[in-house]
């Protein structure tokens, strides 16, 4: 019931102009923000269809206490979503009208001469090319378990494991209860689109993280060595932070910044559930952080994923939010150049990853190219992950060293990643991380680039859950997370 009420409240706030979808979702009190965001966005996408169904079935006339926003959410989940798996009295109310609503949906399909629900959507309402085919990506949280044990768990739950994928086409062909190991990232499992794991034991206990593949690239390519000091400059909601901690093996220090108190609170809960230790959260604009502060004198790695247009977010983002004006793009790009230059001013910095979930050149290649012109004597652009198929646009010489991702080409959200390293003279220069990653399928363990992969030491404890036995690594028992909410 809380999910549907929270979604209806977000829709009502949008109609009042109280904010955008992301802001309203994060400022709600609903604990599972991703689940709420997905439901709101899909309800918005189907909104014109839902309005026709509500009018044809006269649902609002029959149920006077039902608000239009709540009615849309209920009818979306009943006919197009998960089938009202929660909802209490609202679920019972909607199901009383199910036959009438289904009949109205059938009539609508006949009128529009379509056979599938998604064909009811106008092109402007549908997601971008290939968006409906984006799989469910599941990152194994190596702070608590390992890939083999998670695979065994899902096999006991009735899923069929098909081994490591050899191509993107294999990911595209996934269906039913089948899953594979991703072809690029060694701790990422891939399930068919729309697979719902929010109530799965492994998710609720923090053993797996539901994170898009493209969003896993920044921490994977930053590859901080265990024991390092790392900054996550624009950290909330925290998936990349937890990924960094896993690569660090909880050895080192992570400084994470975000300006939104509620987003930080949500992030803190998620990090603790994931078993992350040795991190400090600060409610602070990263631009106000002093690079000369002794506290950050050992920071050698920075992950910078600044605010952007979000134009690459498929499936869950309403199209109205995916088309920023030219003025908005220029304002975002100006901020992004400023924050990237600021990040490169930290004295001990050795490697930085700049990423956005934007498709626009103004926020991506143009930002990196402009900042590199200013600091090319100190930093260079790394040829990131040579085996990745989609490269940066030819906006400046060497831009092909950057990565791009999209629903159509890589079956992910739209993303951009650039890796910058401090220049060093002679053979001691840092090697290209992605080249090492391409050679070693076990990359991602916090080793220095080019180092030989270490054998995994597995310390297990058996935990019973019903009739299933699931083997899990302890998350360094005895360590307590350093959680500090600092004022700006």
C-alpha cells in the first residue's frame, strides 16, 4: 500500500510543479527509492493509455475516494506491471474492477489495431531504440559473498545458468528464468529484462546490488588499489561507492560527498546493508572541498559522476526529462568543466574517472577536451577498456579513448566514461588499466594495473534460509563503518 500511495504522491507533486521525478522520489519517505522511481516513470510513460482506460471503464466515477493519480498507479501495475503484488485495500479495490478494465484494454487494442501493450504507446512515449531490451544486471557484492555462491543460490531457486556470455547478442536473447555471467565485467550477472529481484533475499541482505552495467564501469575502470584513499565526489545514491569499497576490499578510506541530506541518509543505509566500512559521508558541495586540506593529502583516486541531463537513462526516465534545452546543456557543461578541473587539483591524485549518464557531446567529450587543454602537461587521457565496442565521438584528437554506452549498442543505459591519469616520465608510468582488465577476466580485485590476478581466498559461513543453504563470506567481522555526516 505504501508503494502505491508514495507513487501517487509523486505524480501529484509533478502536476503541482513541486519538482522533477528524481527530486520528488528522493524526498519521499519511501525506503526503496529505485522501486518507487521505476513505478512512477512507467506510470508516466503509459499515462495517456491509462487515462483512456480510466475514462472508458468509468473507474473514478465508481470509486469516489480514489484519486486520479492513485488510480493511474493501480491500473498500470494491474494491467502492465507486476500485477498488484502489494496494496492492501487498494489492491482489493482495483481487482473488483479488473474484468471491466481488461475489457476496456482489449477494446482499445482493437481500435488501435495492435496486439501488444507496448504498441499502444506513441513513439514519443516509448523509450529509445532497444530500451525495452535492457537486461536486469546484478552486481555481486564481494564484501559479503562471491560469484560462484550467488550462481549456486539462483540455481537452487530454479534459474538456469548458461555460463559466461560470449556476445551482446547472447544477452539480448535471454528470456524466462535464465541468466549468464557478463562478457565484460567479472562480477556482473545478467538476467532477462524486467526480472524483479527487489524482494529477493540476496538483495535485501546486501549480497547483490541491482546496478546497470554502464554504471559499474566507473569504479571498475578507476580500479583503486586496496588501502588507497578515494573520493567519490557526487556520491548519492551510493552504488558506485559500494562498488569502490568492494574493489578496495574495505581496506582504505572513501570520502563521499553529496549536497542532499535525504539522498545521503538513503545512501548511508545502503552502504551499511552492503557491509561497507571505512567511509565518510559529507553533506557538502564537492566544489567547496579544499584540495589542500591534510585530510585529503593521500587521495590518489577520484570518481567524478557529476549532475547531468540524465538523457541516457532509458526505461525509467520520462521522456520530458530527457530533452534539455541548449541553455540547460551549456549550464550543465559549465558546471561539469568546473568540477572536473577542481578534482584534478588534488595534489596526490593519480587517476580520475569522469562519467555521466548523458548522451550529449556538450556534457561528455566537450567537457573532457576543454579541461585537458588546460592541464595536458599534468594529466593524460587513458585508452580506456580497449575491448569495449563503443568509443567517444571525434570531438578532439584522442577522444576515441573514451567510452560510450547505449541501449541499442551495449544493452545498457546511455553512459559516457573517460579515464585520466597523472603523467609520469619514463617506464614507471601507469599502464592502461583496461588493457590489463581485457587480459585478465578476474580484474576488479583492487590490484594495480597489470598485476597478476591473485587467487581468491574464500572464508565461508553457512546460513540457512528456509530449505536453502547459501554460503556467504563474512564482511570482515569486528570492523565498524566510519559514518560521519559532516555539515557543509
